[in-house]
C-alpha cells in the first residue's frame, strides 16, 4: 500500500477540531467512507490539474457530497500540500 501524501487527522470523540477538519466527523458519518478516502481522492484530482473549484464540483457531481463538505476536504488538502 502506498503512503498517502496527505494524511487524515486523528480526531478523538473529546476533540473539537477547527477549520475544515471540523467537518470531517460528519463527512465520515454521512457518506460512509473514512476521511483518508476523500483526502486521497482530492489529492489525485488536484494532482491531475483540476483547480480548487473544479475539484469541489467533481466531488459534488460524481460523489454527491454537499458543497460545504466538498470544499472543506479540498481546502484541508490544499493547505496540507502547501506546508
């Protein structure tokens, strides 16, 4: 298994994450996939040359994510890639 370029944060039940990661528990619950799945997909889409909004729109159209959830994933990934 290859190493992910951006790893999902480990969020415990007692933590109150801030920023885009604050959406992650509800994203996992609503869409039934671990955050690493969505993060890896966003990295792949951004690496293919899609812009922020093109990646958000792909997640919305192809995977039925809501706008806020898709945007949070892409914003988190872009911030981590910029570090």
